[in-house]
């Protein structure tokens, strides 16, 4: 009699554990999808991944602010934005000279758009510079090494600063967008699909 009770107890424990796990997996896919969608809508994932700071840096670069607002420096004032841009650029740039500098462990000190912005015809002269000028999408971006915020001379490379081409404004926009698309693919598609397939396999195994 005691053996029968023990067997019954073990069976119920196994049955409940399996059903609880199945229920958990069944609910996991929609719950993950919901949380992921809410995170995208409210910008949680952009905040935690640093993408929000990269977008902030991109906006500073793409508008024709000029010096110094249009320059992002590796100092306390710009550190979070600078690090987010460096992370994005380091993963995506195709410039061999820049990749070589980064692979050697050299730390950039500034990121900026170079070249003259284009004037917008017919804009009042008393408007602010970003409203009167614009950068084309193919305007180049550089990473500078050994440049400091207080040394305006080194912006033009007149002292010890050196610079490497990162890519263009449109390249940086594409790289920032790609990070979001990759996140949506791995979490929103691969993880949810894997859970759904696993639930289907469990259902077919138990039937």
C-alpha cells in the first residue's frame, strides 16, 4: 500500500512538473514578444544597449553645427555619446587604416564630420547655422587621434593630431539602424521561433 502511494505521489509530481513546464514554455513566446515590443516602443533596449547615445551623437554630427558642438570628444562632457559611437563604428567601419589603428589599441579622441556644409538658398542670414546649411549624406566622418577639445588648432591637423576616415553620414545611419534590426532578428524572430518549435515538439512527443 505504501509503495502504491509512493508511486502515485511520484507520478503526480512528474505530471505537474511537466505540465507546469509546458505551460511556462507555451506562455514564454507571447510574453517575450510583448516585453520585447514594449521595450522597443519605450526605447528601453536602445537605452540599455547604448544605441540611444549613438543616435544622439549621430544627430550632433549630421547637423551643420560646426565647431565645437559638431565635434564629439573623448572627455567627461561627451564620454557616453563618444563611447557609443566608437562601439558602433568599430564594429562596422570598412576603412583599413582606421581598423589598423583600432586593432593596435589606439584610442581615438574625437569624432567629427569634415568638409564644408552646403548652404540652403533663400534662408535668412540671421537664422542659426544648422538651419542655413546642411551636410549631404555622403559627407565623410573621421575619427581623430591626439586631438583635444581645448586645442582648436589641431582640428585642421596643424599640430600633432591625426585622423582616419570612418565612412559617411549615411554609413553611420545605416550602422545604427542595423543594430536595431539585428536585435529584432535575434530576439523577436530567432528566440521566439525556437520556443514555439520546442513547444510543438513537446506536444507531439506527449501525444
